[in-house]
């Protein structure tokens, strides 16, 4: 989970944990590209980025060239049905 907004980050972490995803986030507030690089090294399949596209969440599948999915926090379930 990548977000500079602490409250949104905690909501996303809770959401994904409740969906049985293994989740992590960066405590060091590094640049987004550095966090993505770490996610790839750790073999995470997805990343969730909040705030890069207004107030939307981008779900990016790291090892697939599928189009990224954008949604609002309250609509996350539409992506993971």
C-alpha cells in the first residue's frame, strides 16, 4: 500500500487484510518508484497507490501488463469480486 495520507493508508491496510491479502507499506516515506521497486523485489503481486490520480486508488498488477484499475476507496469491492 502506497499513500502519504496516513488515515487512507490504514483503511487500505485494514481492507486488504480483511480480504486475506498479505500487505505491507513503507514507513520511510520514500518516493513511489522506490516503494514499487521494493514491492517487486518482495514478489508482491499487486500494489495499491492512493493519491497519484486525485482521490482515487490505483490497483496495479506488477507482473502482468493488464491495465491498471482505478477506483475510489468505497468502491474497492468492485475490483476484487
